[in-house]
C-alpha cells in the first residue's frame, strides 16, 4: 500500500501511526497538496491527504475511510476501537472531536494565510470552536485517568487527539495553551514519548 501525504498533517500522521501499530507495510510518499497537487489529484479528485493506494490500485480517500479499511485488515482483538456499544460510540466521539478540531485549525490557517483580507468573524468562530472542543476533550480525559483513554492499550482516540493537538499547536503558535488543559497536556506528552510517535513525525512547515 502507498500512503500519500506529509506527516505534519494530523490526518496523515494518525493513519500512519495506526498502520505501524498494526504492522501493515506501506510505502510513504510525502507529497504536498500545494507542491504536488497535480499528482495527488490524479489519484484523488479532492486533492486531499491522506490518500491511500491499495495493492490492487484502488484508492481510498479521507482519513476516516482509510482507518475503517485498515481496521478490516486485522483481527477484531487487535483493532484500535471498541467494536460495539456505548464505549464504541464514546471512542468515536472523541476521535471525531479531535479530527474536527484539526479541521478547524486547517480552516483557520487558510483563512489567515491565503486571503488578502481574512474574515475576522470567521477566524474568531474557528478559534471559538477550537477552544470549546479543547474544553470538552479536557473534561472527558480528566474523567479517565488511565494511561490511555479507553482501557489498557492505545486506541484511535488516543492517536487522533495527540496528532490533532500537535498539528494545531504548531500551525498556530500560542493558540493552544496546554497549561490550561493539564489532562490533555499529560496525554499528549505520554503519546509523543512513544516510539511510534517519534518515528512518524514531521514539524509543521507552512506552505510557501
């Protein structure tokens, strides 16, 4: 399989970390939607990353669809998500909040960097959504003081939150104050200390 996209994207990074945990071999092509847009669009008309090219040439787009596919490649007991019931819905909610937060970070970045006259109202709306989501994640993580969010081993929610906070924090210095969110700060520190997080990482570089 071929995973396309740079690891400074939390969406690409969360997929790559999950694939490494699953021991699924893949080739990484660190293409940028700015510098390599034509090559990406030839595979994914949305020109978005991550894009995953399967061994038979089929292309899977969107991080959630890719996660769903790679989950199907491993046994039930190895999957990084509860398989049913309230715990599954809870884990999906945390992952959705994290990816939504990252998406708002991208929207804010584009608004501030790509528009000659950024919308003050839209930028503040994005910041408000990010702050509210951080507060919700902090409250939930505080209620679960274990090493991982759900149970004794890492899951998709753990990965999504840590990747999203690093991505948004680096893209918008000063926007996220983890001192105000100690449970999230501890969670991210714990995740980033893991070998797989250290190996699959890339500092954020703003597109030229």
